[in-house]
């Protein structure tokens, strides 16, 4: 069993419980904001990730740091869940739990995540055009963009929504031309 499979198997029940609590308390959107904040915090601070995942750091120390860095920013229920994750030695799965929750929230809101790779930063008009294209492709009512840049693309974009990939990059076009020339030879 791979590490990703184990992580998903552990994260899913916690994300499901978080969604149940959010629906019960009418806090699904607030929890969505909170998990976005937590993911941003983890991505911007590898030291925090390592600290939380370190099995030699005492649980009380982890709780104190979580209260200090996130306590004022997140809902009290979310803080209690973080503390519970520390107690159950599952805090190292926090990023996976947050991503699973976001996926459940998108499904609840009939939204999709579009991972966009571009050679340069997108303008607001380009982002809106991609949102419109993804809405037309998927029938979703909302689209979240996760944009990254890759100068190797030369130009254009690659859009990934679930298992669908739309490669409108110059690199992709050159690869397709090369493949067709090789297969014709």
C-alpha cells in the first residue's frame, strides 16, 4: 500500500467528519475558508510542517504553536479539531484532510478545481476566459483556479480538471506535430 493511499485512507474520515460538523452547524463555508488558511500556512512554512510531523515534539508544544499561529484566524470548532488531531497523532495528515475537505465542499457547491499551468502570470481577463471555458466543459456552477507558471511551455496554457487535460500550450502543439511526423515516417 503506497504512502498516498495510506494518507488518503486516514484523511478521508476526518474530512467527512469535518463536513458533517460543518453541515450540522451551518459552517461549511467558514470551514472552507479555515482549511484554505491552514493549507496556505503549511505551504508557506515548511518549518511548521516539519514541526507538526515530528514525532519527538510533545503534543502540548504542538498545541501551543497551533493556538498561537491559527487560533485567532480560524473558528473555535476548527481549532478543537486541530487539537484532536494532535492528541490522536494525526496532525501530520492535516494537509491531506484539508484537501479532502475542499474536494467535498466543491462537490457540495457544484464547483470544480481547475489546475492551470501557464508560461506567464495570467491577466484577470485570461483567468475569466479560462473559468468560462471550464464551466462550459464541466457544467459546474463555480470554478476555482489553481494557477502555476512554467516557462518551459513557451506559450499557451495547460488546464487540468479532474482527469481531463486540455493542452493548449505551444510545447504541447510541438509535441503533437513531432509525433505525427514520426508516425508518418
